[in-house]
């Protein structure tokens, strides 16, 4: 676990953050700088630097992220109005935090 990784520090509660969801493998919390009324970050506890670093053994972690996205969208009341799911990949793709995470963005027209 890289100690200089902000999301590892959030996962380890070194940086206090309110979790909307947590299990053995994931945490979910609100983006500090939301791009929409609902903007969640879905974060695997395992440190994976970027989507480019995925190993075959990580496929279950990534598919699990989408199941959590489905549940969180419903919990946040945006499942029917609609939402976006987004991975930013590397600097040119807008990635700022180099620990894989899925953005869930929505809530415009609830
Ligand atoms: P990226 O651009 O790497 O895909 O997304 C990183 C996201 O993390 C950004 O949308 C940014 O607003 C969010 N973020 C950065 N620092 C913090 C923080 O300390 N707490 C929370 N909750 N979100 C953060
Ligand atoms: Zn990390």
C-alpha cells in the first residue's frame, strides 16, 4: 500500500472521510469537488495504479465495481433519471489520483 496514495490513506482511515458504503473490498464516498448533484467515487481497497495496470486477477474487482454502481445509483435515487459511470485513465484522460476508481455522476433531472 503506497503511503503517498490519497485513496489508500482514505481506505485506511488516515484521512477521515464519510463512507456511504464499505465492504471487504470497496469503499464509496462523495467526491470533494462534485461535478453534479450526485458525484460518488467507488474505490477498490486494493491499490491498482490505473486501468493500464489491471491484471487478469483484477477482473472480479472491476466487475464488482459495476454491481456497486448499480446499487449506489438506486440508493442515491438516480437509477431511473440516469447517471454516468466514468474511469479517467492516465494524465491525458484526466486521472489525478493514481488509484483506480469509478466515478458515478448524476442527479440533474430527478
Ligand atoms: P480522477 O481525476 O483521478 O479520476 O478523480 C479524482 C477525484 O478525486 C476528483 O474528482 C477529486 O475531486 C477527488 N478528490 C481529490 N481529493 C479528494 C479528497 O481528499 N476527498 C474526496 N472525497 N475526493 C477527493
Ligand atoms: Zn492507493
